[in-house]
C-alpha cells in the first residue's frame, strides 16, 4: 500500500461528493461524473483489500457502487427519453448510498489498521469526522430532493468543504500509518 492508493480513493470520494448537474436536452449530466469517481476509487481500493476485513468489505462496496452508478446513468438516459423527470433524484440517491457505505468501510478499515499497528491515536477522531461527513452527504441528498435551489447549493458547498476536510484528515493519518517499508504482521498475503 502506498500513498498513491489512498490519494486515488480520496480524489474519488471528493468527485463522488461533488454533484453539478447540467441540463443538456432532456438529459441531466453530472460534470463530476460518478463513474469516473468509482473507477478512481476502484484503482486505489482494490490493492488495499487484502490488508484487513473491512477493506475487503470496501472492495465489495466498490463493485456494488460501480454497478449502482452505471445503473443510475442508464436509468438517466432511459427516463429522459421516455419523458420522465426523476432521473436526477435516482442518480443522486444511488450516489449517496455508494458514498456513505464506501467511506464508512474505508474509515473503519483505516481505524482497524491503526489498531493493528498500535497507532490508534492517529485515527481517534476519524469516526466523528466520518459521521459528520455522512450526515452532510445525506443532507445534500435531502436538499437536492427539496427542489429549493438556494438550500441545495448551500448544503452542497458545505458537503464539499467537509469532504475536503475529511480527506485531509485521512491523508494526515495515512501519512503516519503507511510509511514506506513499514511491515505489518496482520496482512493477508
């Protein structure tokens, strides 16, 4: 495991948090596409899956999240061409589910890694930071469904700011957890 894996996962998480839908014809298109985010998370997440049980669960959520995201994009096109207008709600909902579960297993996996390496102090605040982040991601979904643009924009901006804070906290903890050449006795090889 190296910093590149963690960085790819964190970039994917930020892209997954960003929702900027543009209306092109009948289709709503997310500029920060969730499929790209899931690919980045998969590239960074699959190599670390063997490190502990929670990272293995994260790998399963990466696959499920990727399927949900592709399904959401397909439903976007089908609903748009059949005359419906709920495509954005479906895509945002699927993105919210993927984001919350992925970040949960990722955070808990890091906390377990810290416990194995006897460095629990590094990840002591990650559960609280993740909980606030998860609440904001869900609030972003609720705000987007409310249909009130000002509230949706405010909650989106707040979610993105906290996503950046979450990612910086994870990156800080990981810089101490995964120093190059640091052997771990618990890895499944």
